C-alpha cells in the first residue's frame, strides 16, 4: 500500500488539531505537514519491542505503576509526535488515560533511530520533547549499539559493554546496552 493510499483512508488532515483528533498510524504532524514514519527495520522493531517490554515489566515488578505505550500520539509545543516507546506516570494516566492523544510530551520517551533518520533531527526531537514536558528522552541507535540519554541537565552516551539506566523517570531501571540491542 502506498503512502497516498494509506493516508487516503483517513479524513483530510489540515492542522495539528485535526491530527490530534484522529492521528493516522505511523504518522507525525511536523511543521504544518503530515509525515509518515518510515525506515523501520527488524533491528528497529526488536529494540522497540524489547525496551517497551523491559520498561513495562520493571514498573510492574517495582510497583511504580503507570503505563508504557508504543507509537502513541502526543503534542509538543508545535508538533504532533508519535514516540516509539513512551511512559506515562500513574498520575498522568489518571488524568489523560482515555485521551486520543496526550496534550504534552510523555515524561519518559524513547526514539528508536532508524537508518534513514538524521542524527540532527533526532537530537532536535529530543529537545522538543524536553521543552514540552518530558523529563528524560532516550535516543536508541540499534545499528551502532548506542543509547543517548538526554535530560534538561545532562546528556550521556552508553555504548556496547555499558549498562544504561533511567535518570529521572522509572526509578532504578537499568539494562545492559548489549541485552537491549543484541
């Protein structure tokens, strides 16, 4: 199915508000235009699935609560985004759990970087999330086995052989980079 055919299944999207009301799957609203997320590989999908599962298992076993989502729409200050993996605290689940799209960034967000993504765009997206309420953003590079963890205060790079941990959200979560990205 072509991108045109895929998008023609949905009502016309002419604004961020339209997108937030009925976001087509695998799309984002960026700079006034609808963009289809593409470049997904098996490594990308595996990293997304593993990280989602690990975060969800950890919040359950540690009784921290909240919810982990994949490909879920949210609004930043200017854009409509669909982070690859996102965590919502119990308080925010109670407030927004039934919304079509989160009206802000998720507190913890991960973008799995595909081979077609540009590093500058990924870094700009992380900054955009932070400016819109995120406390922590993970940029996961499956091909290179890198994870960059970004907060307002710090930027850390974890590579093969390292153990990455959450910095501000999901207290105490750690995982070996190689276990996540092997």
